[in-house]
C-alpha cells in the first residue's frame, strides 16, 4: 500500500526527502562536542589532549574518503548509505563502553570513516536525483540540513552529558546511525557501480610506484579541466581546505575556550552551536537563490571572509552575548559556503572526471581537518584556546582574496 508521501511526491522528491532525513541524523555526531571537557576530567588528561577527539574523527573521515570512492564505484551509493552508518553506529557503541581514552579515539576514527562513506554516498545520490538547473539549491539544502544536525547535536549532547554522562551521548548517536541504515535501502539510491577494469587496476599495489601512478592519474584528470578553469579549481580546493579548517577549529577549540576561559557549562556550549545552526538553517533558501540566480562568487567570497573576521574577534569575546554574535556570523558563512563551493566545483570539472576530482578536493580538505585540531591543541596547551583562532585567521583572509581576484564566475547566464 502506498503512503501519503508516495502519492504526494514523485520518485526524485521522495529520494531527496530520504537523503535529507539521513543527512540530519548524520549531523547529530556533533553531540560529542560538549563532551570534550568531560573527557578531559574523566580520564585525567589535558584539554588539548581531549580535543584530539575531533582530530580522531577527522582522521577517520580522511581515511574513509577513498574507501567511500571504492564502495561507490564498485557497489553503488546504496551500499555506502547502508555501510557507512552501520560502521559509525557500531563504533559509537564501542566508545560508550570504553574504559580508556585511547579506545574512544580508535572508535572515533571508525566513526569518522563511516561518516565519510555515508556523506559521499549521500552527495552522489543527491546529484543523481537533482536536475542541473536546481543543483545549487539542492546542494545548499543538503549541506544546510546537515548543519542543522550539527547545531542541534551539541545542545542535545550537552544536556544529555550533564544529566547522565558522556557515555549516554555515544549511545544516542548510535541510535541515530541505526535509524539511517534502513533509510539507505531506499530504491531511489540503488545505483550500480561504474568502475572500469582499468580503474580497478589503478588501486592495486602500494609504495612509491603506487604513489607515482596516483599522482600521474590526478595530473591527467586535472588536464581534462578547461585551461581557463584550472586556476579556479585550485582556488576552490584551497577554499574547501580553509572551510574545513575554520569549521573543525570552531568545533574543537570553542568548547575549550568557552569552558576553560569563560566557565560555560556544557549546556551553554551546546547552545552556542545551536545558535550557529539556526543561522545556517535560515540561509538555506537565500544561499540557494544566490548560487543559482545571482552568482557563485557572491556566496563563496563572503563564506571565507566572514569567518576571518569572526576568528579575529573570538579570542576577545568574553561573554555569552559576544560569542553568540560570533557564532551567528559563522552560521551565515557556513550557510553560504557548503553548497556554493560544491556547486562551483561541479561547474568546473568535466563529467568524465567529476567524481575523482571532487574526491581529490575533499581529500585535501580532510588533511586540513586532521592537522588543524592537532596544531590547535598544541597552541591551546602552550598558550590558551583562543590563540588558534588568531593563527588561522590569515589563511581565511588569503582564501577570500583568491576567490575574489583569481577564481572565475562559473554561473552560466
């Protein structure tokens, strides 16, 4: 028997609704963010060491990106949409019962890998379902809904950790992942793998020969980009890197700064991220309209310039109101960045190399997501948790300038 949704919406719309639901649940991994100070106290480790929980997640995402590519090429998006959350949920349950902080870090690596596979599967499935003339709005909504999960997660996680324990937060995320497994079985996402025999051979072997082969393969893919768009692609890769850096730094350092420097409770820390998420949600429709109707650069340039300003001001903010203003600005920037950078890249790369060049862009960004909390934790231990914001601000300024002066407008009018 068909449900009301089946009758009211066509297959593409139903498929997107399922993907949006899974995207919201995926973003709830951010419940873990307010537990960072609690992990520090429970296991008797420094604040900088506890912040490496975010590093572990980022490491897992970096590892999971190429794995997700193999899964998508050989098994299809449906396998990624089921296998990713299944792995993340099992790892979350392991973290919930972990007796040592090292076990939690290992579990977070697996969670990050599962989330990366999950995210790549959602993006490919969404692109397959979206019409080209609606790509900006679909991707903006896609990433905006994910950020709503990132915003709601810390508030819920902070309340749950304060009322029960940090272990209850991991159990709650495992439940979210478990719900997503059957959502990934929807027929709308049953796309067959398209890996060729040559593509399979390119993944065989390790060592220097394998590395040289991968680099030469990427060089060949890069040359498929039209010459006048190659510099734009490089700038978009840098913009994605800085976007990941400012988001991961905010997630790892803001809880430490708010708790250790200002004495905020886990609930107050979670509320800050929820405020940011509200602005991300409010930007979904305006950002999609700007990307599709006004111009890609009208979204990409502010998306890096605004965080640069916020990063310069956060270390000098000493009240909840001031930090609320800063995270609100970050929410507006995040709402503009996620869909616009992805859409601009799809405009630039050729269809024959779309997946691999997108994966290369994301892989470079994941390197930044891994390294940023490591350096941020070192700076936090050496000085204070506000210093990483000042250190990363010039990189954001550089990215904004290059997007404005070097990158081409890719919207065809």
